[in-house]
C-alpha cells in the first residue's frame, strides 16, 4: 500500500501527520506511551505503545490503537 501511494505521488504527501505525546510511564525496563496522531489539525488515531529495554536499547514490543471516526 505504501509503495502504491509513493508511485501515485512521488513528491510526498499533501498533508502533514504529527504525533502528540500524551503520556509516558516507565518502570525499570518496561514502559508505555500514549500518542495522539493528528492530520490536518484533526486527531485521527490514539496509539498505545509498549516498550521493553533490551541490551541494545528500547524496542516497541506491542501496540494497539483506536481510530477516530
């Protein structure tokens, strides 16, 4: 899907998507983050990310989301 969109519009997207960090909670080697994704000044998704700190650094180990109508 991404490749098809790039082929249709090689100059890039016509809109900017940004993320607002709502919350971060860290306990030792585990963490969670809540993010709102915003496109054209409208919140479109809320993401919930789970992180774990491995020897190589922090990695996302789980994700769920809510899509707004």
